[in-house]
């Protein structure tokens, strides 16, 4: 594991957002969903492509709070522009389990 300085970590903006829309992304190379996530008045709604189909359906994601890296440059994923990186950890099968707060918090809040 490479150690980093706290100043390096401080450059990464991880914020909480609420999924306001989710759609299947059948054109993706690996099964994925398209997400629209509201990060509050200051940051607005941002899009993300996420390979989370093993545990999540579109209907169960809408309204859910998630954590995402919000200061990466946008990345073209097929025909979809992904603007944030939704965060998760692998389960025992290597499938993504999303990370989010365990209580409702204001959208846009930065992780510290």
C-alpha cells in the first residue's frame, strides 16, 4: 500500500448526494446503471455510470443517499458522460455494495 500525505487526501472531494433518477444502461460493456444524483443547490445534479446491477435495481436506488467523488474530470462511458464516481466496496463475490450515510444528512455535504 502506498502512503499519501493528508494534503493529498484533502484534495479529493467526496460528497453525499441523493439518487433522483436511475436507468438501465444496456449499451455498457459490463452491466451498469445510469444514475442522476442531486448534490444540493451548490453542486446540482450530476450523472454517473455504475456497475452495481448485482445488488441494485433502478427502483430501489431512487431516493437513496450515496457517497461520490465529485472533483474528478468527466469521463465518457460509451455514449454516456459520467461526471462523478459513486463509491462502494466489494462483497464476498466482488460485487459492488454502495457506501452511504446510515442516517439522512443534507445533500452536498463533504466527507471528512
